[in-house]
C-alpha cells in the first residue's frame, strides 16, 4: 500500500482531546483544515511529552511576529471520530524561515525510531502539522488542561490514584 502523507499547514484547528472516563481514556490528536480532518490516537505520556517539548521549544525561539494567545478552544473533537492510526514515533522541530513549529507523527512500528524519509513514496504514513507559535501555545494550553482533567496523581509516587486508592511503591506497597 502506498504511503499516505497528511499535510496541515496553518490548520484551522489542531487539538488534543481525551475520550472516555478517567483511567480508561483514549487520547487523540486532531487536525482540520477546511473539510479535511485527520485524527490519530496516542498515549497520555506522548501528549505530555509533546506539550512539554513544544513549550520548551517556544521558550527557546522566543517571541515571533504573530505571537499572542487566542481564545481557549474547548470544543469537542470533530465527528465522526475515525482513528487513522495509533501514533508511535513523533518529531518536533522549528522551521526558522517560516517561523513555524512542525509536528510529525507516524504509526506504531516494530522499529520505534522516527523514520525520516521526507516525502518519499515508501515508508510509514505521516501526519505533518505546521503551526504558528500562537497556535502552538494554544495547543500546549489545551493539552495541559486535558491531561490534568484525569485521575489525580499520588502525592508519594506520582502514579494515578483510583477512587479506591492504589498500592503505592513508595509506601512499601500499602494501599493509599
């Protein structure tokens, strides 16, 4: 099957959202430009890593020509929600010439390394999103909000707390 590359330069929307009850949530990245919508699922840890690294990248590159936060996007995911693939390796970079944050996601593979094959016809599918810094800051804000809306963390070990507690490794396996 030929490789599919989904490009979103300055998308109308690029968000993360979780579906399901805390502890059983599925996280999605979703990009939309016009009538084109792509959704991919990923792990909560990947959302945290992407938002953290994106925030750090934006701090390093400093203010740019279109810096400024827009209103919070609290709208739900576009429907119907069709998962294109489960995200494996991701890449985050800065395009200095265009002043854009570039996010790339590939499907899970046996070889977990990101395959940099540019726009070759062969290789894994790819979702590429190019964001203005303000759009990237908006993404970080929403990602932080979505991640923190789940189960609270144990104050001792940081693992998620279930309503019934959990066996804490920092508390010698006793129920917290």
